[in-house]
C-alpha cells in the first residue's frame, strides 16, 4: 500500500496547529494520533492540503480500555495513498461531526456514537441508526454478550435491551446521543459558523422545491418498507410526498442488526467467516476473503497459489451470482417481470457450482486464513465450463431485454446522477463509483489473491446515472466470466491451504484488508491483542455508504424513481445492518 | 316467450361468460407467464393444474373477509360492485356472432366506452375508502390515466367508425367482410396504446404498480371483494381484446369465407381471435417494464391526443379523395 | 446512434417469445428431486462404525466449536474404567446454521453434515432432538493414536 510521506503529513498538520504523533504501523500504514478536540481540524487539513485525502474509507471506534479511539481511515485517489487518523475520546466524550467535510461520515458517525455511547456534535440528524432506544453502547468492552448457556436456552430469548444494559452499570440507557449544547437539526445554521458549507445536504435536511405547479398541498408521509415488495430486504424509506413527488426522504435501517462486530470479538479467527457470510449474504466469499486477508497480514502467512486461484474463481462466480441477483430485481423495480426470472436460470447454475465446492449455496464458510477449506472438485470444473458457455449467450439476452428497451431507458437515464465529486464525497465504491467515472478497482489497484495474474478490464462510465450503473454491472459480469475462465484454465497444482496452527493467535497489531466485493470496497479491520479472538473487528459495509448516498438523491423524484434509484445502488441490508 | 325471461336469460349468459372467462384467463395467465419465464405454471391440481383456479375461486369465496377498522365502510363495500358492474355491462354490446349479442345497440361502441369510463370511479372509491396511502395514490393514478386516455381512445377508434359508417359494433364487423380495418395501421396502434392504458395493462399498470404501490387500490381488500376487483380487471382485458378484434380484425368473420359458412362457428372464431389478443397482452405483461406516471401522462397529452386527431383528419381526407376518385371514374 | 423508437421493445418481446418456446428450467419438486452435491451441508448426524455403535467419544470438541450453541452433550464417566456413557447428545436443528464447524472440529470422524434437507416442521418441538441417547461412547483404541489433521482440511476421503 503506498504510504504518504511522513514529514509532509507532519508539517501540514502542524501548520494547521494540530499536535500530532505519527507512527508507522505494520499491516496498517501511517497512523496519526491526534487529540479528540483536533480530530476535525486534522481531517479538514488532510483533505484540503496538497495531500488531498478526500475519500473516507471508514469511520469507526475502538474501545482501548482507556478511551475510545475514533478511527478515520482516509484515502487520496489523486495520490493513491492512505492514512489513518486516530483520536482518543473520553468515554463520556463528544464526537465532532465531520459530515460537512466528508458527507460519507453521516451514517458511520451515528453508528459509532450509539454503539460506543458518545455524544454527537454538529450532526444534522443525530438519531440512533441501528439499535433501539435504551440499548446499551454494546461495543464497549465491559458489555458482555450472552453466554453459551443463555444462548442454548432458546425459550427465554427475546430482544431485551435491559439485558444488555445490565452490565452498563452507571450509563443511563436513555442517554441522548446529542450533546446538550448542540444545536438541533431543525434550527438554521447547523454547522458552526466559519466552517465549510457543503453543497450536498443529507436527505434529512434536503428538501425538494415545492411541487412543479407551485400549488400548496398537504404532504403525506409514506413509510415505504420494511415490508414492501421492492425495498431489497428490510430497508425502510420514510418518504414525505407531495402527490407523487418526493420532497423529503430518510432511510431507516437496523431491522436486521445482529451485532456481527461484537459477536466476532468472542469468536476464534477461523469461525468468524460464518458471521460475515450473513453480513453480505449475496457475496459471502468476498467477506470471508477480506477477513482471511486481514488475518493473514497479521499472521504473516502467505496462502498457496492454488488457494489464491480458488479464491479468485469462486469470488468471481459469487460476483456474477450477486450481480445477477441485482440485475433481475432492477428490472422488477421498473416493473419488468421477465428478466428477473431469466437471470435466475443462471443463478441456479452458479449456486449449484458453489454448493459443489463449498458445501452451501450462500453461507459458504469456505475461505479461511491460510487458504481455503476444501480442494476443488472435478464435478465443479465440468459445471463451471458448462456455465461459462451458457452464460455467454444468456448475458447478451439479458442485456438486450432490459437495456435495449426504450421504456427502461426512459425510466433510468438521467435518474440519480452522481457526479465524480459527489460519489467520492459520499464514499461510494465499486460499480457505483466506476459508473461515476472514477477508475478504481481494488482488484487492480491493490491486488490481492491471484488478481495480479489475471487479465481483465475495468468497466467505466462517465455518466453516473442509474442506467450507467446497470451497464457497468453488466460489463463486470462479462469480465468476471473472463476471469473465471482464466482461473479454470490455469488452475495450478499444489496445496490448497498453508500450514497454519489449529488455533490462530495473531500477534498484537492492527490490519486492514479490503476486497472488491460486488458492492464495492469491503474491508475488514482487525485489532488483535494476541489472543485467539480478535480484540475488535470492524466490517466496512460498502452498501451502507451507497445507501446514504442514494438517500440524498430521493427528494425531487417520484415514488417510482425512489424504488428504481435505491435499487440501483445495490443495497444489501444484511450488510448495512450487520 | 316472455320478453322479461329473455332479458334475464341474456343477462345471465353475459354474467356466466364473464365469470368463466375470468377463471379461464387466470389459468391462462399463469400458464403463459410460466412458459414465458421458463416455468410450467400450476401443475398439481387436475391435469396440468387446470383445477388450480377453481380451487382459488373456492378459497376466495370461503375466506374470512376482515374489514379494516379505519375504512369508510359504505364506500369500501360499494367500490368492488362499482368496479364490477360496468365491466359486466360492457359485455352486453359485444357481438359474438351475427345473432349472438345480448343487446344489439345502435350506438354500441359509444356504450362500451361510456360504461368502461365508470370503472375509475369505482377504483377511486376503493382507494379513498381504504384509508390507505398506497390505495389512494393508486386510485389517483387510475383516474389520471382515465382522464388522459378516454379521449384519445375514442378518437383513435373514430377512423374505423368512419370507414364502417356506423357506431353499431355488428355493422362495423360486417363492414370488414373482406378487408380488416387493421389496414389502417396508425389507428390500430393508437387504439392499442390507449387501450392498454385504459384497461390497466402492463407498461401502464400504474394503478396497482406492484413494485411501487404494493397492490395499489386493492391493498386493503381481501376475500371475494378482492376477487371482484381482480375479476373485473381480467374482464377489462377481455373487453379490450374483444373490442380490438371487433374494430380491427373482422370480429367473427373469416376473410374470403361467406358469412353463412362461418355462421355456425362464428362465436368460436370470435373467441379464438380474442384469446389470441389476450395472449399477446399477457406476453407484454410478463416482459415489459412499467412507465413512470409522468411519462404516461406526457405520452397521452403530448403524443397520443394530437396524433389521433391528426390521423382522424388524414383518414377523412383519404376517404374523401378515394370516394371522389371513385365517383369521377 | 439513432434507432426507431420501439424497436428495443420489439426485441424484448422477441426474446420473451424465444424463451416461451424453450423447455422449462424448473423442477417439479415433490415429484422430482435434486441430487445434492457430495459436500452439501445439512442437518448434523452422528456416524456409526461397522458394528453400528456410534463413533462419538464424548470429547466435547463439537459442542465447544458450535458458534450457535445448538449442540449439547451430557455424559457420565464410570469412575473405575473411565468409560463414558452418553446420556444425551441433543441438537437444536431449528437454530443450526449448517456451518459445519462441529464436523471440522471432530477429531474422531464421528459427525457428518448429512443430506437431510427437508427440515420444515409444523410444530416447534421436533426442532430439537437427540442425536444420541443412552449409548456408550466409543473407546480409544489400545495403541496410542494421534489423530493428526491439518487445520482447515476436512476429513479424508470426503473429497469428491
């Protein structure tokens, strides 16, 4: 990973009056430690200086036992560098929002504050994101999860916030997230005077102009979801509508929240994959792979070449399965029933292949630190070759039936346009980012597994609308099929797993590994304390960033647009809610 | 025979036809969509699943029918009837053969349009009375579509009326003895687009757009009240297809075959043509995406209305020139 | 690229009609059955030796490995012979996520992920049942055996 020049970073921060201590952490890169008060200034400086760290990869917290480290993981696309900023906050501290600097922080900040019990200052919508009122800040270390005995007694299981709050002791469960002196979201001037005023307002604040006809009508609040035919899981959109026109929108999530990050802290490394499978349930191989890569970085283990090929091959098959499950419903969102069922004939073949190799159709539990769980099978090879032949025909048909259709074009072209700047600001990754003209693909720019041996193109579009996102994903499926063919033709002989101990105990340290999942940059950040379970595992959900970006574009469209637009962002609620 | 008895019998015949049509069309829809989507459709109940729809009707009839507490009860109960009755009335004017017509109305075409335009009233009632936002939006869309497409549809049918010289559907069919009016392609296309919208077919099924509005105006309905709404929707599809056959495809006639020869099987010919039309409607339903509501209205006001008026004028002009030439020759 | 408006719609319809003529891809499920791949993971089942006795030695490895705590093993140890008697080996199939970690953890090849996939029940009771009950646990063979298994590898011989 290319790293920024330490002296440049130090001088830039010190010129801005930020006291900083910089260290280089193995497996993670440059880490700047700043005080809680100057975290916002540090991020602003890094963004605005020549370093141009204008992309927020992730924002999360770590309970170190003495304080809560708020971690800002930043990237500069222009210089191709990454940096980590850590700011230690007191347990009753206040997190100064950076949403006006990097709007990508909107939802992660809310999540961080509710799960670590911090107050949030300067945020336009400082509400809980994932949990209900009264839920303890469970990512703090002293909050314990249920023991095995409690888990086994399923008769007593129900959501009981008090059970979680039990260990919280002195923390008032109903403590608001908003700092007492924080201005409320409804007032004017949310952002402290003198700070940068962004043009991109979050959906909670952005209001579409009154209806086209300027007629004053009563607005309806329409709760779309969590049970709705086309919200792709349990997403709930609270739409304020004026007739058919959406004037305000807010995405409400958390209906599928299971606390994967907390649960991972009590799991051994090779068993965390079962949790991550259930995060992004459409692309389990990728999340397992991200975890395996992060663990391997800490362990300093290299997985064998055959394992890398298997990882790439199954990952790409999984990518096609995921994209195809997105493409069919994208047509269904627009009302076309046919493509939905046509895509499922290919998906069936794919899931059969994946089941043949891994043993399960979606919850694979296959990629492990050190390699993969099982070797490739001969039956799967025949199935893959058959699939590749069939798919080459079907993809063209599927492409034409929807993309060539004038009605679909009229529905999607010019809708939900993300400019390059907006896409970067909101932390979009993957196909959503590439549809907005940013050529960035972790498979090419940070090669992992066997991708540096593969020959493939990165589909790109400059338009950034729903149609462009659809087209980019379609092309990605073709490229994925190409990679699979290379893998199966060049599958090397050898071991499928490295020699690693039965119980993994990575040395103390931190590691971040990202993979290009079908939804974008899926990262796993592991903090190890040397024991057999991670001290903290952070799962970067690309769909969460896509969701908060899509949310902002809803006002101004129609109800039908809202459905198509949210669908086009490829949100998977298992991953968003975790 | 008693005149009243005949009236009642004819009415019952129309009602039976409508109900049987509904059951057959639901089965057909499932099978056609199934095959379009590489499936088989229902297969288990009866041979090739033929009894599936019958079971479904029995289920709908015997199901508990809860009424949501916040609905406007009077309108809520009335709405399915208001939707159902006009589509039944439209059957009265359809000529299944030279003699098989419930009422041979001199203004048959106008009658069909008139009663069909009552349906959105029932849909609006259903949407409003349900006290549900999805229902209300769906109902408003239905009314918007109705207002937009009533006029273009009628105007698109007028060239046929001019060519036949009558508004009586039987006369229109007889006028197509050798040449079907589908030769007037633009009129046919315009009529089809308007009719798709009028009968709520797929590229324009905005009133109950499933992926947007859950089930539109029918969201709160269940059991047989839902059954009636559902039945009337299928009935509308049938009427639209039958009307297209009557206006453009020669009704019960087979070209170049004397009417006396066709007469014994005329209703069969008519139903066959109608069901072919329904098949295409179902194929469209299984394939095409849905337009947005503003696009539908734009299509109506900015394209369909001016074009249909223009084509009416052009048809008139061509006919005038044709007849002048014929006279002068 | 200018096209006549509507040709795309026509192409869509042609593709749909092509599919209309193709054979169906579905399976008439209760009448036909899918052949599961060898590695398919479904309900956990105990394995037995040639004599029909369970191979389980009541070592608790699977119970400790289970992330969802769906397995529970209760056994009595004879104070003299140190032989173990399995009182109950219960399994909550309703909460099992079929991850296969118990089978990986088993050092004696006494568990498998079976191919029993029709697990739907109309009442919750059968969702917890005994895999083994009131049977003597298998004894270690006389000669010292060190079951050496590479980590991340499954039982030998399971590879298709």
